[in-house]
């Protein structure tokens, strides 16, 4: 292990990220004021929650003298892409353990091709191994197989206490500007930090993009590991996963295109389909259901844009 700290990120991250008010009659007619928290604009290579979740992990890796990052993800993982980009920018080697050994030997999809172009070494494992990746024996075997015994290990999705602490800044930036902040959830680290940063008087809402019903326990555990106990100001609505991760039925794509048509001229937002479209769709439905009181300042956290590779649309 060498002990040379990585160079600072270039370009410098744009913080706090912009907050854009949008006029949308689907919210306005219920007396709800919608704003977009443009975390997708923080850094061109590390957009959104990826920068916030990685920044303290990268600092910790450098301070401990690691020259290699080892992390995990699926075939379309934005986290893998962000870690690969961070490695390129900071001069760190990166290894990505990818779920699905059937992918080995096939042409890389655009997301994994970007990882490889940024220097990430990809290591494909079968799904049962991937499920047990956090168990000490499995992790040690993976470190041995990849020759990365001294690597700094970042969990799937980047969600660990350092990532949660990095995301508290998101909530802190929104204090005084919002009543409810909503974010699409994969592994839950962003919501865990967002809720803590908002403080007890403001509410955080998570929209899971995966089926399963397990995320609430995971978020409470992350908050307990980070802060000692869970905060009481967040909740999940699990109805809007559209069949599961990477499921993007035509109705969802049509919604995303319509949202862009309405607001891209004033915001420049291209609606990312796997997370952001599900979040925005959920908020329009919840508004129609009367979940938000008239006068509510509602913020949608935009964690990525459509310029990221996405799987082709699939049915429910």
C-alpha cells in the first residue's frame, strides 16, 4: 500500500447543488410547491448521491493508504460506474465484483463498458456467491481471487456509515427550503443520510425502485450504525417499483417523456428512467391522493440524468 493522498477532484464539485422551482399544475392545483434538488449536477463523473456517498469513503481509503477500491454491483450499476470514474480521477485501481457469472465472456453493456474504459477490472460471480458477498468468508475468498487483499472495500450501492454521513449534507442543504424531501431508493443510504440531515421537523420520503419490502429494516440499520439510533422523520412508499429494478414499462417512459416536455426547456432536466422517473411519477400520484397538505414545499431529489446508460424498456 502506498501513502500518497489522491489528487483533489477536477472539476470541483458543485455544492450546494442547485434547487429549481418548477411550475406543474399536477402539484399546483393541490397547493403543493414542487422543487427539484439537482444533485445530478454536482459532478459530471460522480453525479448526485454517488458523489455524496463516495466522498468520505474515498477520503478514508486515501488516509489509510489504500491504492485499490473493491466494490460490488449489478450489470447496470451506477455505483460501479461512479467508483470506476473516481478511481480514474484519483489514480486509484478499481475492481468491480459483478452479479451474474453468465455475463462473463459476453460483450459488455454500455454501463460495464464505461467501467472498463475507466480502468475498472471486472470480476463476475454467480448469484449465490453475490448474495453472500458481505459474509467474511465469501469476502475473503473474493479478495483472494481478485488479488485485492489490501483493497478498501465499499459495499454494494456504496451504502455504509461513511456514505450515510456524506448524504446528511443533502438534508442540511434543504433546511429552510422544503417541508418534505423525496428520493428514489436502491440500497437506502441516501435516504438514511437525507433524513438525518433534514432534522426532526422536516420529513423524508423514500420511493424504493426494487421489489422486496426489506428496505425499511436496512435503512433503520444504517442509521443505527451511523448515528446510534434511527430517526423518526422518514417513511417509504413501496408501490412504485413498476415490477422491480430496471423495469421500465411503456407507461413510465411516456410519463418521463411528458415531464421532460413540460420542464426540460426551463430546467434542462433529462429524466433518468430507473430511479428519477419512478420518483416523479410517485409524487404526482401521492399529490393526487392528497398525501401532501396544501402549502407543502415538496422537493424531489434528482440523483441522475438520462445520459446514463439504461437497459432497454421492459414489461412489468
